[in-house]
């Protein structure tokens, strides 16, 4: 299962049919290639990206 990296919502679908390799979160509107796989832990690079995204979110 894929989850939104921002709100941990599982309401994530392929964006534009996945043709760009991106996902869309129906809950917060996040679009990007980075989603959380349930079993996979975020590495430090992904955490840094997320932190940066949240700072720009406002
Ligand atoms: Zn979201």
C-alpha cells in the first residue's frame, strides 16, 4: 500500500494514470513521485525532501 508522505494518508492514486510516474494524494493534493510504501522506511534523503516540502507548503 502506498501512502501520502505528508499526512500518511493511504488515499493515494496514480496521477494522470501514472504516465509521469507521479502519485496524487486525494486528501491534501500532494502530487509527486515520492510516496511511502507501507513496509519501507524513509531514508535520510527522503526525510530531507519531505521536510523541505512541508516548509514550502504554506
Ligand atoms: Zn496527502
